[in-house]
């Protein structure tokens, strides 16, 4: 197959180039516009049967005025108490939002200026800050939500009084600022990747055209891949800016690796023949199987993300798999065509034969000799060097703080800071507990008693600061005359729509915690509350009850639980599928297990070093939870590429040489190209650290550290030394493999 591909491309390089150019232009033309993409965005990040989605669905039926998939908070601040003119503006704005824009967009508006019951909660005690809450059923990380928040901002800023500071926070503001930061990170990361990649390729090849060929090929494949993903979005897929950012850096990294594999074989073949077409054919025949094996390992590993329930993880798996497939095809067709287009000038001012002779006498030959002579020492040194960071990486603490992933100067972060200064600790992010009691509507006198009992029960739970309910519309700790009056019969009458649903026999409670909504402490308190109320409702409410929870803390709690299940499931699947692929390639199950163990060791080391840098050195609270899964899948999958490349060459030499010589020659022949690939992959994936987003910075460092450790310690030292210890002192029973490296 590869010989045929090489023959066709060698005979018609211009046709191959024209095909790729036309494909890119056609896909750009066919790619849907932003409006069409917006129409196909999802409503939830995890399956509909998850507890949070079920709670949202119930709240939308039982309490439609307060139900919200996304809650956007408009927050205002003044240096002094709001003046009459400023309050008039707020009244007019609230009415416009309720009567003009809410019906149009499906919003519900909670304003202290049109609903007096909410005044004590949404206007600060010092009279210098106020909030208007917009509830919507749109997922806060979608483009539709971003457009709605930007529309809200335009409405508010039109006529905003002098002396009033305005910010947008809550989930809607967070999603808008996160989207803006992600887009900026995407552009910054792409720029850094291109500049760094060009510099490294120039140093590796010391030939301008040889450095340009991979960039052109990968650039075209990136355009094709992104346009294909946009078309997939039109048919129901969800591809966010995050997935596109990862796609770009992984394409440039893996695509360059594939191109280097082929060009190295082409250069070696060109040193023995003047026929460039024959050299290209031989290069494809030799490097093609290794490129396919490397790509298949990474693609199959990424496809295991399809087993994840979290939509971003699930989508990333299929998006990256499609992109890498495009990169694989480009490396076997477009790269050879471009190389033939430049003819002998490709390696100018150097000659292929000079480069091949340098590799035979370079430092990697000496390293291979040392490893072949002292395999036990090499393995022991590797394990000692990696022991502490790998143990540390197995005990990493993860954070789920959504505000921590956006810049501190964003509107959402500034708005949250205003809320902390003027309102009770976590009033802006209280969560909701709903309890259904069958037959409650038939016993009106029992409704208030149930509300009072459950509210008092919730207030006694650890971490709960206050509870609002039908029995206590202004909170159990209300001490102002107005709030105490609201907690009487008159206030309860106005609050009934917020806290009791006659149709569904449901009581609603708002719980304010004494910790940040995304903190581990808040999640533990929320989980404890829900478990206890579910277990003890039979004692409080005769007949038992169903319990539902919504809000930021229950949301992130559900995300954490789903992510934990995804982590376990995907890790097992990735290990199994990669083990099967490696065993089928190297025909040695013991060696395959060693190779897999080595890459998992790299994963643990990368997490340990990343946490040490960001937590111990930079003072951050912890590692973002998303780093754990994405770094595992990519590091373990990509790390096997280099091991397969080395071991396939080692097994090739093992049939002709004794084990020590085979190891030395394999390390010598693959050292230069794999080291170059590793540096390029580390730089491209590590370029995420230039994004400015904490999550991507952490992910970029984990990628960079892992790839460098794998490139300069695991692949050239640990794996060949372990091979010698396992098989090196006996006679070879391993046949010559068909998979060969360039």
C-alpha cells in the first residue's frame, strides 16, 4: 500500500498539491457561518439523565420565574448611596428588561426595583451596590449565551448614569469572558506555535526549504481540519474554541513529527540515489508504516474520549481524531509532493549524504553505546530521577473554580469582587434545594410547617450561612425591621410564588454557604446537605420526599462526579487499546507493558512537576481538574509514538545484529529525528502556556514537561535499557517486523 502511495505521489506531485489546495478552498466555501453553528449548540454539558439536568427540568416546571440554566448578574456600584436620578435609571432599566427584552429572549428578570421583596437581597446595606439577575435557559458556555450577554451590556450601557460602575458577572458573565479569553488564547497560542516551530525547524534542518515544507503542509491540513469540524458542528457536533486550540497545537506537533519521519527517510534514501522520485517512493515505503502506527496509536487513544459523559471531553476526542487523520493523510501525500516540488534544493545548502554521516558519528551513537554496556545502571538512574515527581503526581489536588480560569481584569471577576465587598459572603451564588411532598397542597396549614422544619434542618448543616424559604423569605438571620416584616404573613404571601409550587407539591429553599461556590469546601457541604436531607426527610416530612438541587455548587458537584467517572473509564480504555496496538506491533507483550508503564510514569511526573510549579512556586490553589484527563490521554498516546518508532527499528536490527549492537544502532539512527520531533511537540503543545488562561497554562506545562521527559529520558535510555534486561541476553525469537522507521 505504501509503495503504491509513494509511486503515485512521486509520479504526480503537482496533482497532489492541487488536490489539497482545492479541498481547502472548497471546505472554506462550504463551512457554515456563525449563525448556523449557533443553532446547533447543546443545552447541557452532560447527559440529560444526570441529577443536575433533572433538577433544572423540574425547576423550570415548578418554579418557572426563578428557574435558570444560566444566571447572569448585572451589578452596579457607586462611590456614594445611589441618587434619585440613578435609582430612576434602574427602575426604567428593570421595566425595559422585563417588558421589552425578556419576552423576546425568554428571560425572567429579578430586579429589586420592580420586586420589593428582593430589595434587601439585591441592594446592599450601604446603598452603594445593586444587582439585577437575568435568568435564561441557555447554556452559559455557548455562543448564543455570549451574544445575549453582549446584547445585555449594550442595553445597560446606553444611558448609564455618571458615577455608576457596571459589570456583568454570574454564569452568563463568566461564559462571555471565558469565550473572549479562549479566543484570545487561541490566537496567541497559534502565533507562538508558528514562530517557535519555524525557529526549531530552521535549527534542525539548517535548510530553509526543508523547514518550510512541514509548515506549508501542516498549515493546509489545519485549514482543512478546522473547516471539516465547522461542518460537523452544523450537523449537531459541538466544537468549542478550546477544542480548536488543542486541535491546532496537536496538529502542528504531530503533523511535524510525521513530516520529520518522512523527510528523514527521504534524506537517507536520497543519499544513495539521484532519482528523487525513487527516493520519495522508498521513503514512503519505509516511513509510512511507522507514521501510520504512530498516528493510529494517538487517534485510537483520543477516540477513547468518546466514552466520556462530559461533552467537552467527548467532543475533543472525535474532533482531535478527525484532525489527526487529516494530518496523517497530509504527511503521506502533501509532504512528499512538496518535497519533490523543490527537488535538490530541499536540503540546500547541505547534502543528504553529509547529514547521514553526521548521524552515524553523533552523540546519540555514544549514548546508545553507554546504554548497551550498562542497562541496569540506566534503568536505575531513570527510576531514581523520576521517583519523587511521579509519587507527587499521584497525589495532586485539583480545583473546580470556574472564576479561576478567567483573567482577573475580566468583567465577571470584577463583578464578583464588587459582590464580595457589598453583600454577604456568597449571596451572589446561593444554591437551590427543592423538596416535593405528595399531597401537601391538600394541607395548607402543613405547608408553612414543612418549610420551617426543612429550613431549620438545612441551617444546622455545616457550612450553611443562611436559608431563604417560604417560612423565612428574607432569610433566617434577618434582623432589619423590613426583613423581619417580610418574614411575617404579608411577606410570605408575596414570596409564595418563589418558594412554593401548589401544582407540584414542591417547596423551594435557597441556601447561602460561607465559602466560595466552586470551592472543595462548598462542594462537600452541598453534598452533605443533599445526602442528609434525602436520608432524613422521612423523619421531617411524613411520607418522604424527592430532593432536587440547582445552582453553581450543585452544578460543579455534578461535573466533578461525572468527570471522576469519565477519568476512570477513559483511562482503562486508553490503556487497553494502546496495549493491544503496541503488542500487535512489537509482538512482545512484556516489552509492550514496559513501554506503557514508561509513558504512564511520564504522565505522573508531568502532573507532579506542574503542581509543584503552579501551587508551590506560583501560589495557585491547585491544578484545574480538566488537566488530569486531557494530559493523560495525549501524553500516553503521543508518548507511545516515539517508543514504537524506536522499538520497531530495534527489532529490525535485532534480526541482523546481537542485542547490544541492535540497541546501539537503533538509538543512534533514531536519536536525532525523535529528539527533534520531541522538541517540536513539546514546544507546540507547551505553547498553550502562552495562552494567558490558567487552565491552558497548566495543561501546556504538563504537556511540555511530559514530552521532554519522554523524549530525552524514557525513549533513549529507559526503554532500550529495559529491552536489554528483558530480552537482550538471550537469542532472538522475534521475527523481522514489517513496521520500520525512516
